């Protein structure tokens, strides 16, 4: 599940029944699907207020069967047998997002673990290049610009 924490600072969300938490860095984060659903109830108000933005992929029933999490059109968890003709939503991955949008998402991702995970999954050259650029930009913005050239701007408005 791709989740965007739109505020500065770290957001910690408890996972019911576990001694661990979900930790969101500012920007986009990759979160375990089942852990997100378990902890989601703690942040529903922040989701409604768009302080936390979830990325769901609308699919037909046949495509939902492989997902560990399925939400109906009312954003309530359901089983595969409860998916109707209107389809359902499953958690998005970086591969589900069009390349142009994926590049924008990556430029607003500051969690290196998320970038590393996406690097392992991603096959599209332009998206993989942006992941490498962003990973380097986090550590050394000047070196990133030197290595990748001026065609790579940055999504961080603070720059």
C-alpha cells in the first residue's frame, strides 16, 4: 500500500495486537497491506481530512483475488465473494501507477526503505532512474544534480 503523509515530521501509528508500529516519513511510504488495514482505524479522520492519502487501485473481481486486502466501493474491507459488479479497490503498488505519475510520487518519497523496495519491483527504465536519482538526492542533492544533469528537477518545493 502506498500512503502519503502530507505533514512534516514522522507519523507513528500503532498496529493492534502487535508490539510494532507503522512509521510514516513525510511524503510517500510503502506500508504492508495487512498492517495498514489493521491500523487504518486509528487514522480515519486524517484520511478523511487528506492529511494521509491512500493509493488504491480500482479493479474488477478477477484481478482482486490475488490481493490480501480488498475494499468495496464504500471503502469497507470485504472478501472476494462480496465484490460486486462495480469492482473493488486493492492497495496500489508503484508498478500500478503510470510512469509519469510514478516519477512525481518518487520525487516526493524520502524514505530510503520505500525507494529500495520500489527499486527491486520496478522494471520501467525512467522510473528506475528516478528512484536512483531520489535516493542520491536524499543524501547529496548537489551530487544528484551533477550525476543526473539538469533535466532532473526535484519535487521538493523547499529547494
